[in-house]
C-alpha cells in the first residue's frame, strides 16, 4: 500500500487505485512541463523530483508527495516544471468530472 494512503479507509484506497495507474519515469525525464495544460495528479511512491519555476529550482520532493492535485478538479496550465532526479515510480490519477448541482 502506498505510504500516502495509509490514513485512508480500505474503501478510499481501493477507489484511488481504481482511478489511478502506475507510471515509471527515468532520471531527468520531465513529468510536468511549466505552462502545459494538465488534468492529472501524481503521487510519488519511489524516487525524487525537482520543482522548477521560470528556470529557478525551488525544491525537491520524494515519496509520499502529491503533485498537481488541483488539476483533478479543473484542468489548468501547470505552474511549474517537474523533473525526475532519480528513477521514479508514481501513481497518476486523471481528471475526475462530477455532476454540478
């Protein structure tokens, strides 16, 4: 079970796993490009990424980090470049549309 889902109920873990898919990235591969339209989020299971905005490195994130969650609600242009700094294994969840009442 993914570390980030440890606080979730079995039903919630199962629901996330149904809407996500595992993906692997290699060293220096770009997960997200700045200004590109995005509609998915990533949960890092293994590996590490560096986060860049306008060519400036802001931070590094590793296992358990969630990237791009707001794009699940409403697709939008990405605000940062996200680059693998190690071999990566993530779970990607695509945009989920719900009926508006």
